């Protein structure tokens, strides 16, 4: 399973988005091409491959994969199966236009692709997985089957040397017991989802049959269906830290004791230095006593033997 490492906090949470596709792909038509960055600052080489994205429903979408090609690299043979990890760009005009895959890893399955036993070495998993973090761009609707629900999720990724925005339609099969009590996300809230590509969306794009979803990334107050906080009475007990209270807390801390009501928060400058000194000397005294009692246990055996001799008692009595 992919481990999503620390997302750097240089951008706001609302601007965070990413989509990752991984799985086994059959590659063909490999060619090594030279690529120049849009600003013309540098040139590099990439390998381009034709491939497809297969769905459990039987739908197949054309895709083009690109990966960095080091010096003296050669394209893979046709029909090579490789495990791929890539960022996708999904145009709304598919299947007329191909899905673009910007791969960071392509690991070819060893063997002769023309051999009949070649595919037997590959796990029976022809449908790639998709993991996405994005913003819900539409209200959830009920599909014609009366049970499934669908909503759109927008995300952006750096593909083909540019930021590209993709939209997928996530579907939840509410007839399944697992999803029967799962609420749908609010519009404009952020979600993290995973699943398989399942087919073409009615208004363009592609659908994703969800296997897992995490709602309200960043808090439950980022959707449009939540009750507005303005005009509501101030509560004495709070179960969560509100944004307003968090902002006021940060403002109090940033005052550094110069002005403003602290509401029980005492700036460090106003703490009495006497308490700190007493605590320091008390801890130092306890540490010295403990270290003196345990010192022979940590000394080398030769030193302990020397300390146990009568001549050493006058120097340090530790027996």
C-alpha cells in the first residue's frame, strides 16, 4: 500500500490535491523522444508508450505513458507488462483523447512478452488502482438504479510539465451492506478516496467505483451543508476547537505578553524565575544522588576491582 508521506504546508489545505494510479499495464509502441521544458532552460529524454486502462465493467480507455529516460536507455519491447506508478491527467473528452500518465516508476515483468507463459508470471490484477485527494465539486446524486450515489471530485497534478486539472465521478453502491450507512460528502469538502476506474461518465470523464473514502479532510466545517456559525450563541463547553477560537489563541500567543487578555494563558516572560531555579537545583540534586548510587554498575570491571581495594577507599568510598 502506498504511504503518503508528509504533505508540505507551504500551501493552504484547500489547495492540496493529488491523484495516483498504480497497477499492471501492458506497454507497446515505445519510443525515446527529446523533451524541452516550456521555458527552454533544459532538454531531457523521455520514453513514451501506448497503453490502456482496463475497468472491471469491461470498459477500456486509451492512455499514453511517459517516463524519464536516462542516458543509453532503450524502450521496452511491445506487449511488455510493467508495474506502473503514475500521476494521471484525465480529459473530459475521453475516449476520444487518451489519458496521460506521468510515471515515476515503471518496473517491467521479466521474460519474453511473446511467450504464452509470460502472463502467468503476473498477478491476476488487470485493473489499476486509483488513489485521490481532491475537492468535491458537485452535490451527490442518486443514479438511475435507485441505490448508487455519485459525486464529482476535482484534483490537479503536474503532468507533461504543467499543472493539469482532472475530474472523476466517484460512485458508491449503497445497496451493498458495507456502504448502506456511509454518508455522502458535502460539496466543496475535501475527501481522500481509492478504488478502480469503472467506466465513462455521462457528462464526460471517467467514473471510479469506490473501495474506500475518507470524508472531511481538514475538518467537518469545509462543506456547504454545514450550519453557519454566525448568529449562534456562544457555547460554554466545546467538543472541538473552532477556527475562531484557534485564531484568537494564536493572536494571544503572538502578543508575547505585551497587551491583550490572556484568558488564563500566561506569557513565558511573566513566570517567576525563582520557581525555575528551585526546580533546576532539585532535579540536579536527585540526579547526583542517583548517579552516585549507580556509578559502580556502569564502570568497567578493572576499575571496579581497583575501587574495591583498601587503598581506594580514601579517594572514593563506593563499596
